[in-house]
């Protein structure tokens, strides 16, 4: 059994591994944040890690779509049109940086339970919101251990404010009980008042999916670090190509996406060379002039400023409980935010939008949630539990437990503009817990090591379901995931009347590796996606972590001993990598996945030293920061 599930490594060397069983372990269930069954308190417990090379620990075959080259770098194999799986490494807080540790942000106000907890908590938030920013933060509103009852929502609408509990334990943590009838109880939102200045047009031409560099007709006036929107219009030709103008239900035409709908993607300029502009992340779609209604539909780039968008805000480290019932209530929603997070929460008996990010969200991390349903619900239209919209959103290390009919991971609309990552997710539920984008052309989501063994993971066509859900997603990737059934379908040219033509489609969804019975979707049952090695584990084990390993900024070390920091739920623990062997190097830089056996000695435990040996851990690369998990074989 793993002793390190859901932990995070910062400033270090060790990265993540393949989980071989479904049981999630190592979640701290009290304020002491226990790591071992000997109940060693990690806040005073040094850890020594000894790593040796063990090729047998990884039983994977290379992917045909993304492989390691001779120099250890990832090599992407595009299709004939040039489309390839995109780089997802820009997702999350500060483009994939570690979240701040609990000691980094000062506590300004501590709140005790009262007779009117909603008013007391809002007053404390307002008090901290009135303080000046110091760097990126004003401070923490800390909920003491105890039971709080919220009857009406509370609001964070100022940058630099963090709402933190004192742990997730029912007995000595922070327990927040919420009333029914509120869509959400914590709103984190700035103001939707972005102002655009200047407009630049893309040069006419085909830009494959995965592209981050584009040619403008004229780049004059733009600068590196400008924040920009890429605006594209939904055209009649695009809708017709997919057959989405032919959705009929009970004799009534269904509306998929209306012609003229504006899809807006939020990016930062990182390089300008002549009229070629490079962005901080790939555009989450291909650009095809043959599907424009006229040349006026060429994508436009707008520079923007956004005074009302708030930043460096978060909610963390508490347990929230809703009355067990069929309800449409959630807990946290955010929008008009950048560099925000939700982490270390236990959320019980919420249904709709337990955690939601809106379309104006960017650089958000949702980390280490436990979502529990104590009753089994049945819905004709199941609730969307985690509905992540916006762009560059990272969701990792979450467990869903119990419940009936619901969508654990959803996107829901064309304002869900990737890259968006779901990494290392366990869904411990029944056949009603389905992983699917739900509706209407979300783009560029990665389902990386998602385990839903009781139900399905499917990127599919939903035809006239709902009010015309149609094609739910394009450019989605299911990577080394496990489910009872797996499927991906390529949106194809409706007018060919030949589902086998999906392999030459303009649009793709990828199913790579993983374990589960491959099934067709609900409609067009002969329609398939772009598949690679389904039924076996492919290398790299985690696409997201492999891409993170090769972000610019990788550093090297001159020695074999590396001091690192292991972040648990609310504390940092120094660790030492005492020996490393195996893997690919370029000079002194680790570049590619090496399969390892790791022994971890917990020193200073009340029961003396203790050694734990999780298997199958992979060093992927050496970087200043890492998302890290460890799994048992």
C-alpha cells in the first residue's frame, strides 16, 4: 500500500509513478498529517530516500504518438495534416508552479465558530481584503478547529486573500456545514471587465492542432508578455461539416452552437519574430480556412488589460458537509481569476458544481480533493460535479467515493478551452459515475491516469441528447487510464455518410494505452477515435508529468545527493535523495523516465526508524519543482 499518495514534491528530483492498485492511501485523516501506520508526525520526521534502478518496475511499451528520442526528449508524431497531441505543461497555478506552502502566507485573522458564522466569516474576509498587497498576497483567513454553519454564501472578490481551515478531520479539523438552496457557498470572483486595445489578424492558412506559433498579417505594436485573446467565430460551414445543423428531437430542431458564437482563448505572448507570434500555450483547436464563411472569419488577436480580474486566491484544508439529499448545490465556484487554487478539501454530499471554474479562469490548480456521497442518487440529467471551464486548469490527486448517477469530471461548453488536465484521479463508484465532457465542443482536455473502474471514460458524440449536446469535445486525450469501458470518437465529416472516414477527419480525440473494454459511443456505434496501444500501458506512464519534466528551465546537478522538499497537506518536510542511478542523462541532466525501486526511511518516529518500499516510481527529469505521487505496485 502506498504511503505517499497525493503528496507534492517541490525543489526536488523525484517525480511520479504508476499506481497499480485502486486503493488510495496516505491521505492524512487528522491534523498531524500521518504518513505511516506507526503514526509518525511528519512535521518532525526527516525522510531519507534511497533510489536504485529497476527496469522491471515499468512494464510499458512506447507510444506511437509520443516517444522519447535518442537525447531523451519527447518526440511528437503528427498526422498527415500536422495535428499532434498538444503540450499540457502550462496548466495550473502560475503555469504549473508549486502552490505556496502553508507557511508562505501570513495568517491575518483567525475565526472561531459563532452564532452567525456566515456574517463572521464574511467580516473576516473583508478585513483581510482591506489590507495592502505584500507581493501577491494580503493574507490568510484561518478557520479554527470546530464546527461552522453557513446559511448564506461568502465572497472573496479581492486579490491575495486565502481562506484556510485547520484540517479535514471530523474530530479536530474545520467542519463547515452548509444549508440547502444555495448554488454555491464560497464564491471567488473578480469582475468581468477586460478591456481590449488593438486588433491583429491571422494570416490565412492552415494551423495544425498543437501549434503555439502563428503568423499575423502584421505584428507591429505587440510586445512580449502582452496578454491577448485569440478570437474565432463559429461558422455555418463548421457547423454543417459536423452535421450539427441537423439535430432534431421530437420533431424540434436542437441548438448546438449558434453561428457567430465567439470562442475566446486567453494567452500570453512569449516571443515575436517578424510577424510570427509565439504564445505561452498552444491554441486549443486547429484553424481551417476551408470552414470559414468568409475571410472575415480569420482569427483575430486582441491585446487586453483586466483590472477587475483577481489573482493569488484560494480555499484550502477543510471539510465541508451538505445535508444528504438530492440537491443542486455546490461548494466552491470561481471566475474572473488567474493564479488561483482549491486544495485539500473533503466535500460530502454536494451534487452540482462541487468545484467549478468559469470561462474567465486561467492558471487554476484543483488539488487533492476527496468527494464523498453517502447516498445513491438517480437523475435523468445527472449533476456535473467538477465542472472545469476556462484555460490552463490543472486538476490532480482527487478521489470520488460513492454516489449514484453523476458526472465526476465535466466541461460542459465551448468556453472550456484547454489545455485542461485531469491527472491521477480515482473514481470509486458505480456504473452511473461517467467521465465525459458532456456537451458542445470543449477542447484539449487530458485525462491522464484517471481510474473509473466501475463505469466509463468516453469522449463521444451525444447527438440530440439534452438540448442538442452534439459533439462534446475535440482534441481530447485519454492517456493510460482505466475504466470498465473506454471510448473516443473523432468528429467527422457528416456529409460523407461514412463513419469509417473519421480517421481522415479534420478533428480528433485520442485514446492511448490504458485498460478497459473498448466500446463505441451512444450514437454512431461504428465511429472510432484515434487509438494507440489500447489495453496496455504505454510510455511515458504519465503524459502530463513527462511534459512537465521537459519544460524550459530544467536544471542539472553536479552531485548524486539532492536535497528536496516534500509538501504534505499543510507542512513541508525536508527529504534527501541519497543515491540515484539509472535513467537518461545529457551531461548532468536527467531527461527521460527511469523505472526505480525506492526505499524510504522515516527517521524520528516514536517507534524508531521505519522503511517503506513503494514500487514502480519513475524519475522523469530534474526540475526546480515537481508534482509528485508514489504508488504501490
